[in-house]
């Protein structure tokens, strides 16, 4: 599992934190120095903690579990959506609905409603209703799709969350903590790393920084998925070989 080099992190601006006056004291262990009133993140610690987070993500993927990606800030949402789709993971990039985890049953009902409206377009229902009703259903579906489209195939609570900017996504963090769902997150100098299980101290504002870290995590997930696929194929081959040996043995007994 290839990890970004120190130089990669440096060039992506991962080390730039917030202004000193905005800092969270709990980030002190991850701050290397202050320059022109801005905190500089210790990239050696970023490397180590990113590597740990990537390993966790890979193991979750190997076990077939889902990681929910969360990023609603402008400079991160497109990056996160693209990487989530690449590894077939659920994502939230528009708005975090309060209760998305803690009231998941209700959220699933909204997703079902969205799918039912989509089904109405193909089962002939739209042809039997008037134009005004069609427009109403179409608008409702678009609204639901915008907020819930990324989790449409999430049939149960995710096994973990990957979050960009825990300061902005504090509701998602709180809900995950309440349900004891593990969290992996990019944590900038204005946030409390103690709120997440696997913090990655890094710049969560610069798109290059977010992209580098996001790609590292999704690459780890992709490796995990590939390894899971290989293991399942090996199991299938082994079972088939065992079955064939058993049949051959039974055949020999019958001949005797």
C-alpha cells in the first residue's frame, strides 16, 4: 500500500493550518511550529496517522463493510463524491440531515420514497396522472436525490465514517459517537482530534490537500476490495477442489 511521501504532502499544502487565534489546544501535539501567525502541522505525524487510517480503511473493505464519506464544504464535495463512487462507497456531500444515523429508519423511508417515485416513471404511473402531479413528483424526487442519492444503496448503518472537516461536520461526528461508529477524519488545527478515532492532522481547506488524503484512503479501500475478491475466489476454488476430491473418492469406493 503506497503512501504519499513527505514531499507529496508538502507540495499539496497539507502542512498549512489555521491562524493561531483559531487553534484548538488539543491539536498542540500535531503542530510543528508557528509561521506568520499560522500554525504549521507536523507532516511526520500526518504521514504516520494517515498510514494508520489507510490500514483501517483497507481492513474494513476486506471484511466487506461500508465506510460513509462525509464532506459538504465546497472545495471537498466533488473530490469526495468522485472517490466514493470509485470504490463504491456511500457518501454525503450536499447536506447532513440531522438524524441521518441516529434516526436511520426514517431516512431509509425517505430513500424508499425516492426509489418509488423513480419506479413510477417506468411502470406506467406517470402516464396515468396529470402534468401537475408529474411535476410535483419529479421535483420531490430531485430534492430527495440531491440529499440522499449518495446513500441510496446503504441498507444498514455504516461500519465507519470518513469525514473532511470535523468542525463543519460536527453533527455527523456527534451522531457517530453516540452510536459508537468508528470515525476517520481530516483534522485541521481548529478542531479537537479527540473527537474521532483515527484523526489525520492536515489542512482540510485546500483542495489539493483533501484530494491527496482522500485518494490515499480510497486507494487503500480499493486494495482491500481487490484482496476480498481474491480471497473469495480462492475459497471458491478450494471448495470446488474439495468437492471434486470427495466425488473422486466416492467414485473409487463404488468401483471397489
